[in-house]
C-alpha cells in the first residue's frame, strides 16, 4: 500500500495521509517517490480540493481507514523535494498553513476549485414534493431546468432547513448533490506537427513540384500536384537547416493555405506522420534591444566581482550587501557573477521589485545569455507563467528573473540569488501569505548552500545594520562608472511666501530648469508619488470629503477616466455627484496627483512630448513597454511618474529630475517614514546625469531642514543610516526588536474592538505567566490608521520583542487558543512592512 503525505490548499494546520489506489493506474519509471511534488485532487470532508504530495511511504496496513486520492492532474512534479524544507520553514515562521504556502509559491491557475450543484435524477418522484414549492422555491426551478447552478446551490445549502431537505431528497435518489470543477485549469500547450516518413524518397530530396526528373518511389507515384507541393514543402523544411524537425501546423498553413486539408490526405495514405510537440508561450511580448556585450569594469566593480565569485567557487552560503551609488554599475556585477554560476552549471535567481525594472534587467540578461532566461512576474498571463515554471523545472532555463514570487522557482542546482533594490517594500507581500521575499531568498540560499547578493543604492537600515555586525559582508561601489559625477541637488523651500510662482504646483526655479532642459534637447523626470488628478474631492459648502463606501478613505479624482476611485478596494463612481451630507453640487478637487502634474506641464510646455508612468498606465504591459522604448529613443521630453520611475531604470538622456512634493511621506505614522523618504528621493535623483551630460535635481518641500531630505540632497546614505540606527536603538524598533502586527477584521466596529481586546488580554496573560514573556511588549489594541477597508472594520495590536523564540511561542499559543467567531478574522503579520 502506497501512502501519500499531502498538504492541502486550505486554511488548516498539519498534513494529511491519503492512499494511492491501484485503480489510479500510475506507473513509475523507478519508484513511487517520483510522486513527490505532484499536485493531487483529494476528498476533504464533503468536497474535493487540491493538495501537494510532500512524502511517500509504503506500508502493509495503517492504524486508520484512509481515503484514496481522486486523481493526479500532472504527469511531472511541479516542485522538487529540495523545496519542501523551505515551504515548511515559511509555514512555521509566518504562521501560515503549509498547503496555502505551496499554493502561493506555485504559478496561478493550478488550484482546482470545485463547487456543488443540484441535479434532478427523477422528475416523476420530485413531482410529489412540488406542493412544498412555497417553502422551497428552488424545487420548481430544479423541476423545470433539471439542475441548479453553483451560486444558487450555495445559497440553498447555507440555510439549515433547505440543506436538510435537499440531503433527504438526495438519500431518496430523487436529486443528486454533486461537486463539479469550476473554471479551466492551466495546461501545457501543444501543437500538431508533421514530417515525411523517413523512407518516403529514394535518392535526392524533392526541391520543386515541377521537377519531372525526380526519382519518386512507388508510394508517391500517383500524388496530385497539390499533394506533391505539400510533400515538397515538408521535405524542404526538414532539410532546410532546422535539424530535421517536424513542421508545425500553424507554419504549414501560413506557407500553404490549403495545406490543412491536403495533409490529412497524406496522413491517410501513410506518407506523412503527425505528432504533438510542447509549445512554450513566449513571456517577452516585445522585441529585445540587445545591449553592449563587452563592458570594461572599473577597479571597484572588479573587486566586488572577485569577492562574490570566491564564494561562488566554494559553493558555500554567504550573504553580500552590495551598496553601490546610482549608476555605479551594479548590473554588470550581477551579469559577471551570473556568468560564473552558469559556467558551473548552477542556476541563478534575480529578484526585482517592479515590472518596469524587470523589463530593463530582461534586456541586459537576454543580451548576454539568450534563451537561458525565464521570466516570472505579474505582467505574464497564467499560461506564460506556467510554461516558464515548467521550463525552469525541466532545466531548460538556468537564469530566472522576476518579482518576489520568483524566489520559489524550481531552479535546479541553485548557486546564486540576486535581490536588486533589496530595500524596496514591494518585496513584502501584503495579502494572504505575508512573506518578505528578501528574507525568504536568504533562507533558501542557506538551505541550498548558495550565495546571496543584496544590491541597492539605498539599502534597508536592517540590511546595513546586519552588514555592520558581520551577518552580511558589505561591498561598496562609491563612484559612478565612467567617472561620471552624481547630480547637483537643490532644495526649494515651498514655505517661502515671497517666492514667485508661475502656477500652483511648481516653484519658479523648477519651471525655469524644465524649460532650459527642453531647449537643450535633453530629457526630464518629474516625480510625485501619488497617482490620479487630485488626492480628494471636498464639498465647498459644508467641507465634507467624498469617501469610499467600503473604506474609511477619501476617493481620488481621476480626470482622464471621469471617475472617483478608491485606491484600496477599486470602488469607483462618476465624478458628477452631489455631496452626501448637504446635497450640494459644489464639489472641488483638492490636492494633486500625477494626472494633475501632467496636465499642468502640458499647459506650460504645449510643444513638449510628455508621458506618464504610474500603475494606471503600467498595468497594460504592451503600452507600458512602448512608453519605455520611446523614452530610451529620446522621443519623450518629460516623464511624469510615481515611485515606479525612481529605481533601476537607465535613461542616459535624462539630465534633470524634479521632485514635486518630497515630504509627503513624512506624515505617514510609520517608524520607517524617514528612511523611505530618503530612499525615494535618492533613487529618483540617481536617474539624472547617467549619460555624458551632468545631471541636476530640484526638490520641492515644506520641510527643507528634515534630516532625510538634507541627507538625500547631499548623497550621504551613511549619515542617514547612522541617524536612523541611533533613533531606533533609543525607541526599541527594528533592527533592535522584532515586530508582529495582529489585525482583527470584522463587520461590526464594536465587535472588532471587543475581539482585539480579548486577544490582547490573552497575549498579556501569557507574557506574565511564562518565562521570557517580559521580553515582549504588547502595544494596543487601537484602530488601524485606515479604520475600515473593503467593508471590514479593523483594529490592531503590536508585539515588540527582543526574543524571536518567545515571540514564536506566544504566537503559537494565540493561534491554538483564540478562535474568532464567525464574521471575524485575525491576521498575523510577521515583520510588517506597512503599519496602515
């Protein structure tokens, strides 16, 4: 008897044992252990769900009666056994169900969902119950249609009396309650290919259907001209330098439109053989501009490369923090270290925070390594992600480039992980499994004996602190390549009431510098980290702001869409509305976003080519790639954008960068506010002067004396880091403690308040009764800064601890002893990135 240990994709702890039935008809090339990493469909309670095989055992008997798996959807495993310890560590550290961890790690579309439907089996028997239609209205629908859809069925089975009545009818075999698969699973794409039978021709290959001197064997003597033409086409394809590969049907029809019908005749005559071949959907979606291959490194780069490669050659776990100023050539360091890893037959994972940055990294790596690259990010379709995952698992791609989820790629013989812009907050997932991609990358490298390179011009304070205490090895690139200097930065104080201004958004000097840049034929970047036209809309008569119906936030005005939009739940409504408080129609936009900046710039510079890059324009990948290409070609004069344009992108034509409102992030209630403000300003500053012309930056702010803004203007990361470390040591925030955010969500505000108080009391009681509890501070509970989100009220408490061990014990105690009632949810966020 073969037993499978399965982690199910459901919010449950532990794993479950199932039996592999002999009727499954599974054959093994070597042993049943080949099933590890396979997806399986298993019965779970009264439903069927997706599970993942973690271990295989063989036994004569088992202490409990076991259920059989229902089916195995895939012929090959989705992940190898070497990834299972990583999944188990993530489950334990982030206190998240193991099956849900694996579901998150795998590409989308692989979790089979089942929903129940009601089916009529005996109409005559059901007619005897139709007199109860007044109470059970669905009886008449079932009688007329023969089945009831999943949504209606769900509403029936959630009402106790209706559920019992339906189950009784099912017992009497009058109806059937059946689970059916919902939606389509992503599958391999195959194409039909054709080739001539090897013994078809004797002598020379056919070159022309008109060549009467051909020696044709007896099987082809009576072919029509059309058939001979197709035979010629297939023969030339096989002998045309394509390694004798079969001809895909799509290509055949493109070259010979009637070939689809004719090839069937040749198949029937036994002259042509058909076969199916795997087709991999291309993830690029755009032509790659090949970049310079031979790049001469400076001494600082060479030293960093040699130091990293020394660890790669030893194949030992080691973490480097590569701190290089913007334009210092970190990408070339990545490329040359990747060359060594690939030469050692090792795989490399490169994590980037944004699709925009992934696109540029793609070009650099595809230029150097060609088809050895696989891509994994949200810009791909479900099918493209699945194909890339399979290419990696099959060993056809040694280099993986992607966003945070690429850290789970089934890379074989992993040797190197690179985390570019390692400070970026988008490496932390904020929904579902709240993992930090950078930290998971380090743990994976530790388990695999691989090298990690964390690269940034503005490293996270925690990473810098780890490099100071010896946990990471610090490598520095303090100068730009080509002896280019960092741009000059000027702070523009918006508090100066005597300043002259040509409009509401820009300082006079700011506007003049933009004008000069245009006249010189150079490009500019204007940053405002707020999309939309205006931050909110307010009633001029009563002062009330227009808020989202589902969240406790104001709606953002998007002028181009003529809509008010919630940036949290995506709720929209037309811009032509009246005040919900006083019914006035005197509503005016307040504040500004990238749309407003773009509009103002078009008024100031009507002849300039202006483009906007934010999540509103970047969600459409082809359009976004077109914008990037135009910027690189110099067809765009001014680029307006959010933080998406601030990091990693290389535009040599940009000589001026303007920051519209540098201090907008300083008012956020978060201990990392100053760090993030510095990083944003410093990163966008680094886009200027990367070509032959020196760069210049202007920063508009109401807080010109704030240390984060002053140090960003001075390009002094080390001063910022030391200042932040001093402040956090005094206040006990990371890296001098570990944080856990516990959020309670529910439909009732008073209920959420009560539940959060209960869990806080339980936490404080554990701390007072257990050794080590004194090292944990329980802060709160209190309403979240965004009190209501997606119709759910939200409260939170914060655990601040100097002991990871005791924090994990407390969390395990809370999860084992506190179960929120129906309608409420408790969310545990380990090492939270956002306190909102």
